[in-house]
C-alpha cells in the first residue's frame, strides 16, 4: 500500500494533468480519494479563472452591467450603456460606438477607475470612468469648478457626474469625443445633497457598481504652517511629490486666480519643479498634480 504522502502527490499530479490536458484520470483512485481530487480540481480551476479573467470590481468603475445614463445639455444627449464590466456603448447625435475600457493599474489624478485613451478609425476618443474622493463637499465643489474648464458637466445630488464633448478637426471634420463619468465620494460615501445638481439633465436606469468605497484618503495635515487636504496628500503620494516641493512652488511660482481658486505652476520656475498646485483663497492646498 502506498504511503499517504505518495498517494497525495500522485493525486495532485493527476489533477494538474487533468486540468491542463483534459484527461479524466481521477477515476483510477478509490472513491474517497476521487472526492478529494475533484475538490482540488475545482479549487484549481477557480484559481486559474480568477487569475486570467478581468474583474470589473477590481477597479473603481461607476456603472454596472445593464446600467444606462442619458446626459442632456444644450438640446443634445449622450447615452451611455454598460454592456459588461469594461465595455461601454456611447450614442450621441452623430454616431453610436462601443469601446472596451481598461482598468488603471495605479491611481491617476485621484481615481483608479477604467479608461480608454484612443478611439478607432471613425473617431478619436478619450474616455474616463471612476471615483473621485474628497474630504468634504466644499473640496468636491472646487474640483467640479476646475473640471468645468474643459467639459460641460452635469451632476446629481448623490454625486454622479457626467461630462462630454464632441469636436471636429477643421481640415477634414474627423470627430474627437471626450466622455467622463465620475462618482464623487465624500470620506468614502456618496453625498446626499451636492449643490448645483441638475437632476433633470441626468436620467439613470439601473444600479451603480457600488455605493461605498473601500478607498480612504490620508488625513488632512498642517505642514510647516500650510494646511493640506487629504485629497492633496493622496495625489502627492500617488505621484511621488513631497511637501517640500509643494511649499517651494507656493513660495516662488507665479499665481493665477480662476473661479475662486489659486493655481501655482512649478513648471514656470527656474529650475522647474514638475507640479501644479491648487489652493483655496485661504491658502489651503486642495490638489497637487504632475
């Protein structure tokens, strides 16, 4: 009779061969060993599947499969449908396109969602979807003011934000599409009453991918007499920017004011420091980006 150790080794060997090559060799074992083999085989198949299949819940996506959003502005509507964890269908005045987005492997400008940086032969596309995290409502509103410089945004009271724009190249009319779908989170949760909500311009059907985020911002701090929000500290951590660099930019970089915010670009300094700092009029640091 074989020792338990040898029998176990043979069982594992046969399971690997069965899993990889399609052989049903477990039948050579006695019934109680066969049950063991089937259990191990099931566990191996589950592990292989988990390692190879894309998982939408690994990223901070906003939409769940089947969910739709219709965002209307200036009489035009963008329809967005989540076909699965990564594929999105975009329909607007000139066309309907399906694009597969990909998950971000690291947090980028505060979000670790899904994105697509290009389109296809018919349209150039820049597509974003994810969560944006803030310490409080005031910081979230400051971010919305900033994002509105590039896209016309609509948002709901619970922090669903949609912005989109189509432009065409002057020489040949080739279209370029930008679409952003964000969920604002305040300390990991959706807000209840985000000011300026335009509920009539956003029609949502289906349930979002999640209601509560696992991600938490660092705690706000005062560094060398300067207040930093948790969002600013999180962005600094993501991009490898330290507080001394930020303080140097605030001391020496030229300041531009817009929408009640102050902007300091370290790129304009000599020697340059590659970071853009945004503060409240009070001087509190709201965001820091490369």
